[in-house]
């Protein structure tokens, strides 16, 4: 069983129990979050496709930690023009662990 959902303009393919790094989410560590923009769900050899998003489908995750990526160097350079610009960047991220993937009947009943 796996699902594909959107977060921060990117698509992620996830399974239950998987951990991944997403764009920064403004919530405390240990809190639960729901992703409701699910594009695809594969469950029991059946594939559910959204048009573009599946209704009544949620990916539940627990925020594991917050952090910053390794620094990257950005260099802009024009030869023979005495122009050189150097800059660094560290992207913020949130680590989450996928707890559950709920579909149709499970959500309507509130389970």
C-alpha cells in the first residue's frame, strides 16, 4: 500500500512507517498532521486516481524533528568583466514519519 501526495509544490510517494524530509511545517515536534492533497492511492492491488485530487483520502504523519540542510554555495561569475558573486544557502526542513493512510469509508465513519 502506498500513496502519492503533494506538499510544498513537490510530489512524494510514501508507505506506512516511512520517514521523509519535507518543506518546513510550522508545528511542534510530536504533533500529528494530515495531508489531504492525495493524487494516487494503491491499496490491495487496486489503484485509485484523483482528478486531480482524491476525495476522502488522507495521509497522516507525525512530525519527528526540524532542521537545516547542509550549506550549498551559489556562485555567479562573468569572465573578463571583474564580476564575481558568492552566496550560501541552508534550506529549512521538517522530518515526518508516515503513520497511516486512510481512504473513503474509514474517513466517513470518523475512524
